[in-house]
C-alpha cells in the first residue's frame, strides 16, 4: 500500500493498479511504464513538481511524452513564473522518491493542474507512489481526489 492508494480507497474512487518490474537503467520512468504495461504513452501521465517565483510548490500532471510549458503552468496557477522544484524539496513535500512521485497521497497537498488532454481518454495512468506501480483512473476522479483543475500544459 502507498499513500496514493490509501487516499483513493478512503474516497471510494474506482481505480486499477498495474505493477511492472522497474529497470533502474530506464531513461524515462513514464515511457518505461507505457512500454512495460503495453499502453499508449498518451494515457500515461508524469507528475512534475514546480516552484513558483514566491517559492511555493505546485504539481503538474502531463503525458509522459510531452514537455511541460512553464509559461502555461504559471498562468494556470496564477504565478509570474515557475521552474522545476529542487528534488530534495519534492521528496520532503510529497513523501515520495523521484520517479515514483504520485499526484495522490502527498504529505502536503499542493495546487495541482492536470493537462486537459487527459479529458479525452476514458482513463489515465499516474504513478502509484513508487517506481513500477501505476494507478489507472478517470481524469475527473483524479481531479476530484487532488482538488485539481485542467489546463493546457504542453
């Protein structure tokens, strides 16, 4: 069990768990998940933590094959500017290790934005809280669980 799974169970949100053997030499955790699970990379989403110009953190959830557009993320959360957060700050805030950061069950809930492309899929995959574990759920259910909003992030 991970805090992400615990949160979904407490909220009664329908989800499926998908495990695979993580390869430590994988260049991209998200693309590795898509390949090993045999699903299209467009439905596997990565969780990135950004830091604003005021040193606050926020979460961006976007397809693994895409790059985060920092200007779009900043606009989505009402910040002047964002950049990638320090890895140590990400681990402290989320309680997860890099490569296994889930948007769910974080120690400190952060403002969260999900790329609007998620709405065009029946379900999406996000990290389950450690490398080699993905959670499949509906985009709207992820938004409900994380109090997220949708915006174009890529």
